[in-house]
C-alpha cells in the first residue's frame, strides 16, 4: 500500500481504526493515532501502557483491525521486547510464516513516556529493540483528570496546580533524551499537520530499530477548550513555535518547519482555559514573558 | 459558551468564556437557570423508595459458575474493530451537516481530520458522515475550506431526518 | 542413566534446557544468578536455541516473559526475594493473560533488614496472584518440577504461569546427585508448546488482556482464573502418573514421611523439611511416633490431601519459615482453615523458624515434638512460638554492643 505520500491528496482515504472508542470528542491523541494507523497498517501489534488510551479496548470492544496487548504503566517497552523476541524466535524456527510477522508498536501517553516508563524505554533503545514508540502527549496525566506530569508546560494550570502561577516546572525534553540514546529515528508530529505526520510515519515504517513518534495531543478536556478548536490549536502550537516539527536521524536534528514569522505565544495560550489565569482577571506579564523567552531561546539556538 | 467541568476537566473553573465576552456568558447563564426552574414542575416525583423486605424478596438466581478453559475465559477479543458496535453518535448535541452543493470533495481534509474515522469517502469521491458514530466534535466544520459543513442542534436534525443517530 | 552432582541452580537450568525453552528474559539477583549465567553460556555456545535477553528490572523481566508467552513461545525466567517483589505488579497482572510460563524462584528472606539466605516470605507473597506454586526439597525435585510445571501450565485446562520454588543457599548452592533424563524421553513427556489461540500473528488479529469495566464481567474472569488454578490438582494427578511412567519417579501434591502411623507430625515445605525427616527418624528411635507431611503444591492448595494426611493425628506442628507481621505463620493459617470443622482434627500448633536461613537444629525438632505431645495429651493448644534461644539473644546483644561502641567496650558482658 505504499506509494509515497507527497501531497494532501495522497493521504489514505480508507480509515483503519474503528469508530466507537470512548476517547473524548475532539481528542488530539486519537486524531494523531487514527492518521498514524492508516499509514502503519494492520500487521501491527500495539503494546499499550496505562493512560487515556487504555480505554481504546474495553471488553468486548476494540477499534483495532490489527492486534493489541495491554501491559501496565511502566513496562510497555518491556512487553514489546517480549513480543518482538518471541516473533523473531518463531520466524527463525519457521513456526511462523514471514507473512504473519507483525510490526511491534508501543503506544503510551506522556505520563509513561516522560516519567514512569523511562527506565524500560531507555533499556529497550539500548538493546536496539526494533519497535516504534508512539507517544500521545497531552501534557499531563490525562486519564486521571489532568494532573501535572513531567510533560506539563511552564505556567499551565492542572488539577494539581490550580494556583495563579500554574505549574512551576518546564516541559521535559523527551526528544533530547531519546536522541541522546542515538536511536534509529525520532520525530515530532501533530494531527493538525497530517501531511507532515504521514510522511514521517512512512519514513519510520521503512526503518528498523528504536523509533519514536512524539505527537502533541491537544486535549479539549484537560486543556479546557471547545473540541471544534482541536485542529486550529494544533496549528497554532506549530505557528507559535511551541511545538517544533523536527526529526532526529543519522546523528542529526532536522527542523522540518521553522515558523517565520513566529506567532506570539499568546495567540496559542489564549485559546485554552488552562492558561486563562495569565490573562484574567489581569495579565501576568511576568509569566507570559517567561514562556515567550523560553520559546525564543529554543528557536535562537536552532537558527545558529 | 459556558465551559463546564466535565470528567477529567481542569478542576474548579466554571464560566470562563474564553474570549467570547460577557454578553454570551450572561445569555447562557439565563438559559441554564430557566431550564433549572422548569424542573420545578417535577419536584417530588423522585423520592426514597421502600426498603426491600427480608421476609418477602425475590431470591437471587445463584449459579455455580462452570469452569471454562482459557480459550474462552481469557479477556481477549478475537475479532477486529468490534468497537463499531458502540454508537458514540448518541454523544452528539450538535450535528455536522455537509452541504454537498458547496462541498469541494477535498476529502483529504475532513476525512483525515475527523479524529474518530467517522467520515467515509464514498465511491463517487464525496465525504459521508457516519452519524452512528459521529460525536459532534465539529472539527470537520471548523477545518472545511469552503465552509460547507454546518452545525445543527441534534434534536432539530433528528426531527428533520426522523431518526437522529439511530 | 546420566547421574550428575548438581546444585539446585544448575538443576533448574537443566530443567529449562531439557524443556527446550525458547526464551529467557533475565535479570540477576542473589541467590539465583547462577541459573541465568548457566543458560546464557548455553545459548552463547549454541547448546540451546532461542534467546536470552537481559532486561533492566524484574518488573520488565516478568512483563517480557508473559508478553512472549502471549505471542506463542515457551518461556523461562528466574528471580528471588527483592526481585520478585519488584515484579509484583506484573506477577499479579499476567496470570489473567492466561499465557503459561515457568518462573523459578530461589527463595530468600525479605528486607527489612535486607538479607541473603532463605525463607519463604517472598514466594508466599505471590499466593493470591494466580501463579501456581510448587516447593522443592531436593535438587532432583527442582529439575523434575520444571518439566512438570511446563506440562501443567500449558495444559488447556490450566493455562496459568507456575512458580517453582527452591530454597536459596540450602538448595541453590548445595550439590546433590541428580538423574538427568534423556532428551528424547523429555520430548515424549513434554511436547513442543502449543499456544492454542493465545498468540500474535498478522493473519489472526487479536486484542489481548483488554480492560474489563463493571463488576460482573470482571468477576467472571477472576472466578475462572481461580477455577483453572483448582483444575491443576486433577491435571497434576494425570501428569504425575505419566511422569512416573516416563522417569520412574513419583510425585504429587504432598510428600509424606512416616506419617501414616504417626502421633506427632511436622508440616514443613522446602529443603528445611529434610531436616524434619532426619529428626523424625531419631524420634522414632527414642520411641516417639513422629512423621513429616511436606506439601509440594501450595497453589492450588491441596486441602483434601492435607485433611486425609492429618486426620486422627494427636499433634501437628506447622513450622512456618515465613512470618506475616501481626498475624503469624502463613502455612499454619491456611492449614487451620482447611482443617476447620473436621471431626478428627489434630491439635494444630504454629512454630515460626528458619527466617533468613536461621538453622533449626535437631534438638529444636525433638523439643517441639515433646511439647506438642504434652499439650495434646492435656487437650490444650500451645500459643504460637517464635524459635529463638538465649544463646542467640546473647549473640545479638554483642552485636548491639558493637553498634554503640562509644558507650560500651568490646568484650564487656551484657
């Protein structure tokens, strides 16, 4: 099924992920996953860790036309190791015909990817496991009600940071952590940019070894916005430089898109209730300045 | 539009109209309060029921669960995409409706960007919304380049079509 | 016949090799490390085909084991103590996947304080998990039960993972003569793994281990796992008979030693029970009708066999090499539940000993027997006893004195 995807018109018109899942209306994670699944195909086994997408499959309903294994929050990469090793053993001993082989996919939220699952992730990369890791990043522990996670951005309000300054930390650099392991491929994507996403999945699919697809997942429920805005907010994340679209491959980081001019981050922040405290009852110029400065510093380093 | 806490929503903030202004907020609060007042006519219909008697009750139909082998008794699903049997179309309060007169057939936009895979591409190349499953997020209406998708309140649309989501 | 002097760990490794396991996810911990080192060497030399993968933690190791079993290969793994505890989330999670594999636990006392020698608190903590568990007393039993465990685990009436336990140090590092069965005989007894419908392949998509929300369907799956565990007793009967036909050795849910006409019975599991058997011989010489009942299988719990073995005895002392803090001996509590209401139930007493490898010398067995028979004759039950001597307490005082050396001088009598 792989003619190269070059234009929007080339995007798959048959959608493989089943309807009827309990993901929220307008879920940016589901947005990314349904696009990814169309390119990856059904000869996949998704190994899942605890998060919002645990609930993709609730007995007896599953949206997958391929396979799925639910593990636990910290250990989806270890589950993928077991599946991949077993498939390789079966293939080598001719107990499985080659056409029955499966791509091993890990699917987790940011909670597992940025935190609890880092140990098993690091080790799987270190062992050069041939797997594709998909992280839907909604910048908090979403399934439990959007508590702060290591992926929460500076000054965002969450269920555990309800004060006027929001989350005091900064978003962890998971892209950098993966790149430091020198894996086969790392890419950021977003469902709002489907052509960029599809090309990157095609590329990832053609490679072997540890690969990460890190998808920002605008979250109507957790970020507090109308579901209809889900794609526009994703586009704003890219235009404002909050979400760089980039790849790591062969030891180099490539930015696929340098927003120019770069929209002021306020345009992005204003769309979401989790940042409303920065504008109302009065503007918090200090925090807004910190957020803008952090983004400016990132892009200044890119342009060097 | 009133932004209410839903399941998983950011705690404790009701009514912050994100950039939509005081007038819209006031109008919505008016609606909400009138709806609440309309409930007054039903006051007293729900009351605490009688305790179930321990003298005269329907005995539970207990069974000795038979042992069943693992190929039956493991939490596994052996068919693809059984989720389509869940009618998430029942979630909708607003229904997106395609005006085919203005639709440009750029299905790579709406069909790709529907998060739920609920927009099919017909044989003739036109998009078709699967109302059994459409959750009414209205992303399609927001992204349609010729603005050919309108949002219609679900109860009105259901009256027109004589069936709604099901 | 191939008879070798093997440690318990080597016997476990040989069990895995003879079972022709496909996959060994591994992580080292004392006192089981020799098992995975041995297997790693065999894989590297091509004496075993398949793969050994070093995982980065026992939690990941058990996940990988079950995931590989769920994909359709025969899996072996091993751990102990703190490692078993680190895996505990997955120990409880994976039996519900209904994918069989064997985990050898080399038992070791638990922190705190951290220690190295054996007791049974680690393996007994898994008793609610859905893993079956069998306890070995000799190195021969270790090898035999790895093979038996695969047969039982993979039986379509069971399909649950099994823990084969051996005592750390006392068995893991002790050499005993072991008959190594011939490869062909093992292949006859243990055919290649048939994953049945629990496997991953592109042509038959399946969603495994999915969430089940709502108490009624959840209860169905949990009850069925329990019923399957109970099935293992009747499956064991069949398979033990086949094992005897193939290898000439008998096994079953209980081992008994001179218990049929005993007045006084010690109930113990694992290698420590062999010391009880030696004590029973000496007691018999001294005119005391002593015997030993040694459960091998604890999950499923052989309640009927235990009732039959202990009915009509005057006194039974359960020697728990474990301790449930604030309650007492785990085996004692489970046995008391099994015997409750039995018309000719024995006087049942609880003894705790052997924690962290603490030795139970012959004199303690003799004294236990004497006290038990005395209480039984008076129609009384003694309170639970924690085995500890004055001499041991003096030794501890000396250590405590060293630990506060600025206030006391070495050698000062406590």
